[in-house]
C-alpha cells in the first residue's frame, strides 16, 4: 500500500529539480563566455577550425559533468566506490525440515532488487516506500555472490535503480559488479519511481546506447507505487520505452496494479517481439488468461512462495519488520505455506511449464542475510521438488536462461 508522501520528501524533490535547472542555467551562461579568442590562446593556429557547434558541444559536456557533481553532493556525496573483498564460507546450511521431494539442482533468481549504487536521503525514497541498502556500505556485492554460492544460485536478474540526475555515478558500480562477478548479476535498468528522478525514454536510450550490452532488461516498473501509481502500462510514454526495449533486445519486467488487465493485454499485442516478465498478486486473477493468449508473457513466482495471502495470512518478505520476524513466521508455518502454495501454483506451472520463473524479490538489507537466504532456499527447493520431474529444472533456471537467449 502506498504511504502518504512526507512534506520533507516533497521539499527535497522540489529542491533537487529547482537546483538542477538553476545550476544548468548558471553553468551554461558561464561556459558560453568561452570565445574563439580564448580557445585560441590554448590551441594557437587551430582557432579557425573550432566552430560554434563545437563550442556548444564542449559547453553541454561541461554542464552535464558539473550538474552531476552538484547532484551527487545534494544526494549524499558519493556512489558506492570500490567493491569490498569478501571471504566466503560456502558450506551449505543444514536443512531444518524433512521434505522428501527436494530439488537439489541449480537456480536462477529472476527477481532481485540490487542495493542502490548511490546514496540518497531516506526521506526522499519514502515516496517510493523503498528503504533499499547502499551497495558496499550496507550490503556488499561479494556477500550477495557468497549467498548465491551457498544457495547454489547460478545468477540473478538484478534490478538497478538509476536516477536521471545520476546517470554517470550510479552506473559505475553496476559496471564494476558486472566486471568482477561476470554473469552472476544480470543487470536490468530500473526507473527511480520518484517524481522528477525517473528516466525519460530519451535518457534511458542514452544510457543503453552508451553502455552497449550491459543491460539485459528494463524494470521492475511498479505501476502500483510511487511516481508510477495511476499511470497505465499502455500510456504513450511507456509504449516508447517498450519500443526502445525491443531495439536493444531487453526483457521488460512489470508489476501491474489492480484493474490493468486490458492495458497489459494491449502492450502484449502491440509489442509481440518484446518479452514481458510480470509478477505481483494484482494480476493473478487474470494471469492464466493472459498466458493462454500471449506467448510473449512470462511470470515470476517469488515472494508469494514465502507466505500465504488471504484470510489466514502468513507474512511474506514485505509483511514483516526484520529477519527474526520472518524466520519465526515462516518456520512456524513452513508446511502450511508449502502446501498452500503448491495447491495454487503447481497446476498453473504445469499448464504453462515454459512461462513461469522462480525468484525471491529480495530488496532490503536483511533479505540478503544468510539466515534469511537459507530459509528461502529451503522452502523454494521443497516447492520445486514437488513439481513434475520434467518441469523442475525449467522453473528453477532453464526458463530464465531461455528468456535471455531468446531476446
């Protein structure tokens, strides 16, 4: 449920936007004082070769650089910095429950929110209700990879938030992680879900063009929260994003809001060459109808595996305050949660065995804790182990691999 936006958050956002335009104007005026005569002092005989368009290009580059510098100062000063060296104990955690049918093979987490690669005031991100940790400060990339190794997770679709005013500094740690842990975190470019900080289609395209091959997907786009609340998935601005995704062979990951089935069907029809990956309980009632009709629709089953919706609820990753509460609830209701979700999801997966993917929906700092990860792994493998043998590997990792291969 979306929370009311605190006044201080609105003030910070307004300040950011105003500061950006004021600074942009000021730097441009100062920079435009560069004349051919001044450049000539540096370049000598090359003065005549420098055109007005070249001066304008230099001006714009300086504006861009200085704008990001001041924005970094406003948002907290710096990005994540160098990746930490992490010692990893890969010893498997002992299982707590006796599930006779237990999947022991590889996994790919098709829904994982990476920590922020920049610092931002907590109040600012209350608009999106997103208290994410900071990469290398609160959660290290090495610890995430260590958790993968312990849980036998080959890789994950990692959603990286990139604010429009931090396109440079926010991207650098993403490239570092991709270099240091090649193939382990599959980068998705995610909008900020904050008014004034979301990427415009042209800005998203600029990032993709400047970082060819880095991103494999776009999203999560959460239409139920923050600045995307009230926007339809088939809004013209969104249709422009999907076209860009098609041009760059990106999977588009969407969390629809209630009442958006018609819009979802519309984007699937209008973009038959784009692979759309959905999740979220808001679309569950119409999910099978959508999968029946549209071969470019896929779905991740993630946080719903770790709880029970409905009258007798067991909270999922987002319904508790910390890992202790989650572990208490989930261990106390392990078999009930497992059996309830098998009744709901097993027949759906078996009807469309190539269209469902496993995931976790981890995002908060304690979601990456190894005790949390061990429990999520155990209930996931217990669930997968009770699917039909020919389907288990598809759901666990092969459908995710195929989705990326078919982009």
